C-alpha cells in the first residue's frame, strides 16, 4: 500500500468563488471546483463541516463527497483531473496539492525573485473511493508523476500511468445493473479507456491496459481479468442531459484559472496586472478619466484661440 495514502475521514459569480477558495484554510488546501452537482451532492470537510454543493463550488483537500441516489457530481481539479461520481458514491480527496508554477512554460522568474522562492512542495493527488463508482481522467499530476497519484478502495489501490478509467466497488448495492434479476457480484470492477492502471492489494499488483477489464473480489485475492466490459460498469458516464452544462462550467473554470495565472506571473515579474482583474479595471478607469480631462483642456485652448482671432 502506498505510504502516501492516508485516511482523514470526518464523521455568485465564478471569479468570486475562486477568489474565496484560498482563504478557506480551515477547509484544507484548494483542490478544484464542482462543474456539475446534479441532485443532492454533499461535501464534508476534514473538520466535519458539511455543505451542499452546487455548480462552481470549490473543493478542498480533505473533503469527502457524497452523491445521493440518482445524483451525479462532475469534479474539475486544478491540474485538469476530471472525475465523474456515480449515484450512491462516497469519495474522498485524501491528499491533494497542485502547484501550477511547476508546469509554467513562460520561463524562470527573475533571479531576485527566484532566490527568495522556497523549495516547492511535491505535488500529490491521492483519492479514496469508499463506496459507489467513478470515471476518472488523469490531469497533469498523474501524467507527469505516476508515484504521486492513486485511488484507494476497500479491496485494492489503483495506481495510474496517465489514463482514463472506470472503477466501481459493489457491496450488495449494484442492483441498478441487475441483468435478468441477477446483480453483479461484490468486489471492485475496473475498465480502462486509455493508458493503463496498476491494481495492487495484499496479493500483489496486476497491470491492465487500454480496452481491458478486471474484478477484485477482496483484499487478499488478485485481480481477475474479464473478457468483456463488466455489468457493473455499463453506465458510468455523466448522463447526456448534463454534458453541455458540465462543459460550459469546465470552460469557465479553465478561463478563470488562466486569468489568475496570468495575473500571478505579471506580479512575479513586476509587470502591470491586466486580464480584467480589479486592479487593471481601476487603472483603465483612471487612464480614461485622464484622457477625458486632456481632451477638455485641448478643446478649451482651441476655443480660446478661435475667439481671440474674431
């Protein structure tokens, strides 16, 4: 079991939401946002505080997210990891830290600034599926640091290698996928759409690749390969009726994060802050006023000159 995996379970405008997120220290480090909360979706922070989530709400490291029956959650993390939670799921953001400056392609900061910058904290994206199922698409952390991201479940830990996959843990609760009255057997089911995953428990680790499927019955039993997509994973995608709404919010989140990133880079390099931020708006307003006064003085001088010549 990866030593980085720890259990920490506890029993508006988009710009405003994102601006408030870093200040919520008691809730843990900012991890991302909810793109869609369809139905009843509740987050419990590491201190036990609960909040009902709506589209655009922030997520924090330490949050445990629960979806009721018939409810879905589409989660958008800062490193572009995307996770869709199936109805009846309990999912935890165990330990998440993302530093976009480690992925910044704009070049190194000035020497004077770099000298004062502390050594960056290692990035991490450790999650836990306690109940239910999810579809996950790796972001930058999973694509660049395979040892820094994993999904823990009650019977195995899934390590990723830059991938997209489905996982569902059944404990007498997968009757929604019953076929001719027979529900899927208990255990963890996996299906890989892209890349590969390593499924590890007390029996060892098994790697499954794109287009492959597996089941783990319990913590002591190795993964059993399946020849076709598991019955339990037939409906893991976000329902079609929510997809346009989800994509719209993903686009807004991406644009807002890019705006904040540009502002930070300009502050770091000592340049002016633009990109529509509060300071740039104020600066533009002052510039407009100054231009207006200049034009008025110019007109008065022209009028005075014309009057003297008549």
